C-alpha cells in the first residue's frame, strides 16, 4: 500500500506579526481549522492509499516521513513556509505536489519548489496525478477539470479531528455550501480559484457535513457570503435554515458570513429565519463592497447611512454583527481610523476585527498594483492582512500599520470588563 502525506503549511496570524495585540485585545486567541482543501482531496483519494496529515502550525512538519508522496494545499500567507517545506521534502527524495489558492494564482512562483503543481479545484485532476505518480510519469502541471458537486463525497474532516489537542481545539469547522462567484470584487480570489459560476452543493451533502461535525460535538461555520446572493445560493441557504428549524438543530451553526449590502438587500423575514435556525452571529465582511469601501472615507454620507442601516438591521433580528474593518485602501486617509472607531461606537458594535488591505495574487487589485508598480515586495508570509505590502495613495506604509494597530487598541480599550462576562466561545476570535 502506498502512502501520502498531506501538509498544511504554517503562516503568521495577526498576533504573531504584532505580539502587542495580545496586550490590547481582551479576547482568546483562536487557531482556526485548516481550510477544506486537504479534507476534500483526501476524500477523493483511492482507498488503497494510506493517508497521514501534518498541521505545521501545531508541530513542525519538516521531519522525516515514510510517505511515498507529499501533497500541499495552501493560500498566500502560507506560501513562504510551503516553499521551505517543499524544498525540505524534495531534498529527502520525496516527490511533492502542490495545489490550492496560491498555486492556482501563481503557478510559476510555486513550480520551483514542487515536482507538480495543480491549478483550480483539485478533485478533477487528483486521480490523474496519482495514476501518473504510480506510473513514474508525474507531470509538472495539472489543470483541474470541474467536477459536479453532487458527485463529491464528504470532506475527510476526521483528519483534522485527529490533530486536536491543547494547542488546537476548535468548536467549529467550515462547512461549504457552494463554490464559485459571479462577482468580481477587487480583492477576492474566489472567481479565479473556483470560477465565476456559482454552483451549490445538494442540501443532503450540506446536511451530511453537519452530521459529521455533530457526531464529534462540533458546530459549523458558514463562511461564504456568496450564499446570500440572489438565486441559487440564497435558495440553498434558506432551505438549510428550514431544515435546521424543522429538525430542531439550532445549536449547530456558530456564525454565517455576510456583507453590509447583502444584509440591506435580504428581506427581514429571511434574516429572522436565520435567527430561528440558531444563527446568533454574522461574520460581517468589510472592505470589499461599495458600502464599506466608501462609508468611512468622509466623502460619502449615503454609504455611511447604509452602514448604520446594516448594523441596525442585524440588531432588529437579534443577530450579533461581528464586524471586520479593512484599512489602507486608496480612498483611506489617517482620519479613516477615527471614522471607523466612531462608527463602531455609535452603532454599538461589541466584537470586531481589523485588517490591512492586501492585494492578494490573482485578484483584480493585485493586477492593478503590479501594473502601477506599487508592490513593495513579494514576501508572501507578510501578505496576511497584518502588514502593508504596497505603497498606499494617501498614506505611508507605516501610517497604515500604525492605524491598523490603533484600531485594535482603541476599539478594545474599554471592553475588557464586558468581555470577561462572556463565555469562552463568545470572547474567542482569530487574530
């Protein structure tokens, strides 16, 4: 029996890039679950392959293995470490293959560190990769073919469960409702990595993912805000809410991703249904949409009013708006920090996170800044929403960093006592 080692590469979280955040933020630092990349590829790996997984965030992955093949799936912040690990295993004589968001966006950048690179959604190419490997004919590039989502098995989350221990004990894991997105948001890679066609999983598949988590006492986080788009995604999400209500499974979802325009556009009755289904928190993505890109510039009162409207609508249906603010875009100046803090205070937001705008490879923003020659470097471990990697228009890179740190510091300055009253889960965030 042949053996494959899947490696989830380490990367710097916010508090690793800026340890002072551990002093500013009265929250529990949360190491989230790996992305679903490895779990989904492991699920379509033939049964005659033995599987091992290493999470490099928890224990260094660069140690000897008896695996015949080493496979990686990684996004941009993890690319630096993935390259180091790819080089390590190749030096040990182990063939390597890489896929995921970064290899899809930057295959030429990844290629020198791996024997093979897979672009796109991996399930369509994976059987061919393994056949070629067994025949001693592994190719340097594989372009994945789209596989109908109805044909995919449940992701192998058991591989993640076995990693749990003192350093890693999440109470929720991601559940995927759909893939792809027809929009072209300036800083989003989804239409590149998963195509512009929004494709939904069958409800039975989604329920199967929930069942797999429930069996281990875990909850689901529904991170894809594309699920709120009119049409396919929205219908599936609404059907899932109906299922949870009907079967009394309200406790199984920790949060749902959404944006301010989607909150405003979604009928209140649908948001109320989400609450009845047990959704108590929205992860409110900011900085990608017309509302949050303009609301804090001091130049667009209409969008600022819409931002207040979105938060108020969350309150009306009793769902907490855990809000993410993105700082450092071209219309931002130093006063944007004050405007964001004022908005958070006046709207009553009690849980927030702050990020530095980052032009990720493959996105429209990346291509624009490359053309404008505004990138400062390609140190991928610093492309993690916590470092300024470009030349801003109205700020210096240091002003962006200091503004980002000030947002964290001042938002949480008066919340320590309040946070101490919350449960462990309620005061836990990734930072």
